[in-house]
C-alpha cells in the first residue's frame, strides 16, 4: 500500500501524550538491556494499558518517535461518550466511523477506498485518498489506525506512520497488539 509512510495530517481524537482525555499522560521508558521501550498510560483511574516497542522510542510533541528509523506512533484514547451518536453496534466500529467522518471533513471529500478488518482482538481502519496534488509518486495518501477496545467505555487508537515497508508496518502493528496489556485498578496505582 503506497502512502503508509505519509504522516497523518491531523489528530482524530484528543491531544495525545500530553494528557489523554484529561487523564494521565503517556509514559515511555527505554530498557537498554532488552532494547525495548515500555509504554504505559491510563484511560481512567481504574483502567490502564501498557505495551512494548522494539528498540528505542522517544516521546515527541504528539507521538512517540523511533530513534533508529522514521517510524512514528500516535496514541489516542476515545470515550464511549464521544461515540454515543454513532449508529454502529460496537464501540470499535463507532470509533472507525468517527475517524472516517473526521478525516473526510478535514480533507473535504470522501475517501476513494475504505477498509475495516478485525486483527487480534482489534480493528484496523484504513482509508485512502487519491489526488494529483499529493506529493507521493502514487498521488495517494493512506491513513490507518488500529482500534483496540479497552473496555465498554474506552477505545485506544494506535496510528503508525513513517514505517519503510508494508511488511515492517504489519510486523510492528502485530508486535504492539501481542504485547498490549489492559489492567484494572490495582495495576493502575503504580
């Protein structure tokens, strides 16, 4: 898929990493022994999540940036309250519909291609816009977000960009999903 390396042009939900939805900021810690970065955050006082990324990543203004590549990970949370007006039956599908609406409003037109698929307990939303004015050789821009239901009240949005190949993108997304842990109140106290 051409265009996955194109950075998203806007944030679809709240201001990530700073204070997600008014809750605790995201934290990232690199372990030089394991060569992994542990990322953690809270959706609510009794709901937190964590995962690891291969290699070293640093917190940036609105995302995490890989030190050894151009990869970028944007993390957003969205509450069920924000999605209540959408007609879809489940929270992840409602979130995908809101992402679709937000990007179409931002870009001023519908996407030429949209896909929504299940992936290891999560949903992958992907939309492609084609325009002769886009800078890529294919004149296409694809935006993809992995949507993970954390509870009946929260979804986690993970958006990767700047990954060199589709294979590397898929491997990194799978790495995130396999290592994602959702925990309750006791684990969130630390």
